[in-house]
C-alpha cells in the first residue's frame, strides 16, 4: 500500500508541473491552489514551481509526513523501538518490528522462566532479559548458581546436572569442577594458553604459575619499540607483554630505526642488523649512495660511461666525470694541449692555439704544484708556473698532492678527502657495537674525530653484549660481566650454600660456600645443628634421647627432663635402667604404702636380709616407688619368692603394680599359686592382669593355662612390659600373657609391688624399671 501511495503522490506532482505548450510552468500549484508556492503569501510548503516539499527525502511530502526532518518517519513506515512515531499514527513504538524479549522473574533472582516470554520495547516490571531459570518460584535456582554441596541433589544452576553429577566425565563432580561441561577443565587440568581456567584454581593463562610453558609464545624485550626484540632477553607468555615483540634479532635496542626490518643506507651503521654496513651490504638502498666514476688513468677525472654507486669513494674512482680518454692520464679537462693530434684538454678541439704549446699552471704558493684553474699556454714554462696542475689550494704552500694529510679540516694532500683515515695525526678508535662505552680491540678505526658506534678504548671483551664491559658488576648470568676472565666469579647476587653431609636438606652453618649455582651436596638452609646425623634437624621431632633432635638449642622436652628417677643424670625415657631398688636400705627410701581394699589396713611392709615383704594378715596392700612420669614404653620386673604360710601352702596373691596413680587407679599383675584349698583355680597356678579405675577392678586377661606357674619357696622373675597400648607379662623369663589396652599410652607413673594376706609369704627383691 505504501508503494501505491507514493506513486499517487508522484502523479500529482507531475500533473502540477505540466505547463502550456510553450514550455512555461503554471504557478497555480497542486490542485490549482496558491498554498503550495512560495509567492502565494509565505506558505512554507514549496516554491513557485508548485511541487510538494519533501525535506527528508523519504518520498512523503511535508503536508502528510508527521516529521519531515526524519527519513525514517512517514505514514506506512515500519514502527521501531526508538520512542518515535515512525508510522505517523499517533502512537509510539506500538507493534515495533524490533522488540526485545523479556521473561517473567517471579522469584527475583535475575533470571526469567523460558515458558513466559514477553515482546516489548522497554523492560516491564517483574521481567528480565536473561532466561534459563529452571525454577522461577525459588530464588536459589538460576543459571550459574553455586553448587558447592556434593550431597545436595538439587540442580541449582539449571544445567541439567546436580552437584555430585560429573557431566563431562572428568572424574570431578560439578560441585568441585569449575566447568562441568568441558572434560579438559578440572582441578587436575593442565593450565594452557587458551583463556580458560583449566585447573580450576581461579587463575588462567599468564596469571597462573602452573601454566604449561610449552603452550606459550616466546617474546623478546623491545626496549626501542621498533617491533624487534633482543634475543638475549626473552619471556614465555600466552600474550606478548607490553615492551616485548615476537621477532628477535635487534642489534641495537637503543635505536628504533635499527632492526632487521630496516633498510640499509649510507650512514656507517648496520641498519638492518645483518652484520654488514653500507657498501659491504648487498641490500643497500642505492638511493642513498653517491655516484663515482672510474679513473683508470689516475688523472682525477672519471669516465662518464663507467659510473659507480657507493657510500664511500672506491679506490681508483673520482666524483668528476669529464675525462674524454680515461686510458691516457695526459688527456683530461686539465690536460695540456700539445701538438700530438689529440684533444688533450677535452675541450672538443684538437691541437687548438699552438700544436706544440705546453700548458703551464700558476704556482702562486711556490709549492711546486700548479693551480689547474690558472692555465697558460706556452712552450716554455712562464715565471711562477709549473707543468703540474694538481694543487687543490694554490694559496697555501702546505696543501698539495705531495703534502701529508693532517686533521685540520683541509684536504692537505689534494686527494679529494678531508681529514680521512690516512691523516698522519688521525686517532685510533675501536668499534663499540653494543653501545656499552667500551670498544673491541679487534676492530680498529682510524679517524680524525670519533665515528658513530666507536670509542677510544679497547676494554670490551664481548662487543656483542651490552651487559659485558670492564667496569660492569659481575652477576649470576653465565657471563663474564666485568671482563676479568672469570665467569660469575665474585657475582654480587651469588647465593650462600651450606654443606648437607647427612642429606636431610638442612646445611651446616660452619661449612659455607658462596656460588651462583647450587653445589652438589649443599643446600640454602643453614639450620642443621648436627650434619652427621640425618635424624637431627629443625624438622625432626624431639625425642627423649639426650640429643637436641630439632635443633632448638635444648635436648629433650621439658616433660622428659622432669624425671630422672635413679638420679644418674639420664632422663627416664632415655635411660636403659630407669630405676632399681634392692631393698637393702632399711629406711625404705622413696617408697609409699597404700591400702587397696579400703579397710584401712595398709599392711605392714618390712625389709629383712635385703628383701621386702608384707607381714600383716588380711591386708590388700601395695608399696610403690617414686613417680617416674608417663613413659609410653617400659618394663617393670622383680624377683618374687613365696613360702605360703597358710595351712595349704597357697599363695593368695603376689604381684606388680604399674601405671599407678593412687589407691583407686592402677594396673595390677597378680600371681596366684593354687592348691586344693582354692579349688576354683587350675592346678598349674595363674597370672592375671587387672585394671582398677575409681576403686573398681576388672580382670582384663589371664594366662592360657598351658604352662605351670607354681614356684613355692623358689625365687622367680615376674615382669610386665608396656609398649604404647600393648602389654605383655612374663613369668620366669617366658611370656605368658599379652593384652592391647584401649588407651595410648598406658603410662608408667609409680610402679610397685603388691601382696594379699601375710600367709601368702610374698618376698620381693631386685625391683627394676627399664626401657624395653
């Protein structure tokens, strides 16, 4: 319909433009009214031509167009989301062709449900643009939500899997995987240059110190920012860092115009870094060279047909090209015309003036060399003239071809060169290719003034490396930085290393070596206090052995040092014999007695003939030695003798206590020697292990009855050994009972002897506590 409307308008315009047959244009305007013309009273609709105005060129006249300054606005235009009435229907953005899609967000988590889309130009309240919410009634569910609980079965991040699922089958559940859609990304992934956090450590590419360098690119330091870097200074990165370039090979990092991509020109420099300079480089830009001409006859005039392009004047060439016969040194523009049929002076005339005349030259300075610019023709030499015409300055007698070239800004020897390397007083310089202020003794340059890239000394031992020169500081870089002939010798950043003879990774502070590289058998740590024993170092655990195991300046722990029961200067835990008592001391020194029955009868302990015994009837008594601390491993032993004074000769009970804290808390090994009187016992005697806690005693273990334990009126050894939680009891040197305690360790505390009832006749001797 819009096309038909425009065609109709065009027809009206064409009709309004038709004139009379004589070609004149009617001024009546469209439909014969005067409102369309400018002359009809100031109407803005158009000029006298009668054509309708369309200022924005959208094909609709201003009379119909609701905005004739906007070509996108006219009746029938497509309505767009631009807050304009594009189709001139009085409404803004209705039924626009480019609306956005929004989704209802009921739970306010910033993501909408896919099943409730709404097309609109502006975002309605309660709607958002991102969709994908799998539960829009619960704000915990939305794309990319955290799933950190591997036991939670809910799919909070709406990815179709829950926290304990492993969607990419990489061995890590989603809750522990930073990208469960990519099997190459997991906590065990290999960090590579790809922009992703491959190993799930929150870092990626160059920001991750675990990056696989094989995936990086080598970049070279580009100090002069010319796109070429120094091959001696490189880094491995995913992205080329600022100040670095991918191309190496720059031979002068201080000059951006010098690099492998530069053009070689005549300037005395190696512009393109190919180790060739000026004429020696076949890549020279000939446009920067000068033109010289062959002077085969050596008359200082060149052959115009034999030009040469060069930076420096080649030997046997000149800048002049006027020689008309370069095979005859006598024929040149300054030649003497003689009668020989030749154009000796190259003036185009042969034998002019006099065929036998000679040319002479004024020698104003009397140095024997004439001025070529002041010739005269004669057969004989005129006064003040000479046959030679090579004086380049006939006003200075010291300047002539026979003079010595000096550094005085004059061409003393008239060779066309001023102050060149042939000057008698030229100075000696040496190439300074690396620009470090010291020259290479092997590259000698003679000149009147210091050339670029040269220096007056020859101290540099490596003129290809700016970090190597005689006054430099030696550092650890495998270079002889100070040119003293010793690589890395005396480097200021050398490291102190210490001998590690016992191989425990801690060094001896008294055996120091200063070096750039770690010597074999040495470490950086100097905290070892015994470099012969690998078990002694700052990481070792302090054990009771009289040695400072952890190098803290103190042997054994404070708790260990609190007990030395036998007073021999060795702590209990390190002493093979912790304590011994032979009951030869009538004072019963250091021992205490207790009633274990609670009856108040503590027993009557006595010593006689170097033995200990209890003489009170019906006493359940114990005698304990001094506190020895809670040793984890120990053996308590004693010799026991029983003469059983009861009618039946039974032993009611002899034994050893250990782990004794008080009369209500202790461990007990009991020996019973049965007979018919105690019919409940076996006929072989018995060993029992008891544990008493808060006065309540429980039997923990009994020997298996496989051996006879009867020793009436005979001395025998009874011992109990505890190693951590393991307890064993031996009778007469044979193990008869074992038990694993529920607590670790059992703890020694106060060991002692036990007797039940005087008629047991229990005697004790040689009581000993040892470390097993």
